C-alpha cells in the first residue's frame, strides 16, 4: 500500500519531485566544486599571503644582541616621556590650556598621587576634572589629550547633556598620568 501511495503521489506531483531532484543535483555539484576546487585554492592563497607577510616583516629572525639593543633603545625613549614630579603643575596647565583652546569651561580638578608598587620611583597621578562646552569641542579636546607628550591614560569618560535642546555637553574625565619622583 505504501508503494502505491508513493507512485500516486509521484504521478500527481511530478514537477515538484523533478524540482527536488534538480535541487539535490545542483547541491551535490556545488559541494563537489567547493571541496575539490575552492578549498585547496583558498588554502594555497592563504599560504601565499602568510609568506608575503613574513617577507614584508623582515623575514629574518634577529639575533639576541639586536633584539636587546632595540629593546634598550625603546625603553630609553619610553623613560624620556616620563617627566619628573615637579613638571606636574606644568602638565595641569597644559590640560587647562588645551581646554581653553577648544572653548571648553573647566570645572573642578582633583588629583591623587599614588606610588606604583613595583617601580620605586614612579608616581601615578589619578586626575579627575570636568569640562563643558560643545560636543565637537569635547571631541577635539580628547584628541588633544592623545597628542600630549606625557604618558597619559584616559581611564573613564562620562558625558552628560542636561538640556536636549542645546548642543552643550558636560564631560567628567578621569586620567592617569605617570611622573618620576625626584631624588
């Protein structure tokens, strides 16, 4: 009885079964094409790309002395960017100047120096201050902070717009700046 039912169904829905058969053949053909041609071709292209990246990056492993010299040079450049603690007032002045150059109003400024545990002569100044002005000026001020010579990390930014009809925003900014202790 089941075979008779399938034969009747096939006769009644001949076009549907033909479409299903064609789709199954197309699917099988695409699978064979992808696995036999595209996958190996993609692997070859990836290997070629990795080889080009390796060659562009210098391609040769540096000896330990060269790596040491480069590391020493990088550390010297890094240490040159850490100013002494007596430069902190100048740094805060630069923050105020950057805010003024961007037409921002500076609110209160608080700071707290904390010695760094593993580095006996470094201080991390946690600085919190508020500025207010137009949104574009706030964005420009943040870009100016990124261009400072001192090592400054933006820890947190909070923007607030109390009046929906005005373009003015208030920003609370928390920074960490690193300075070297004297002596």
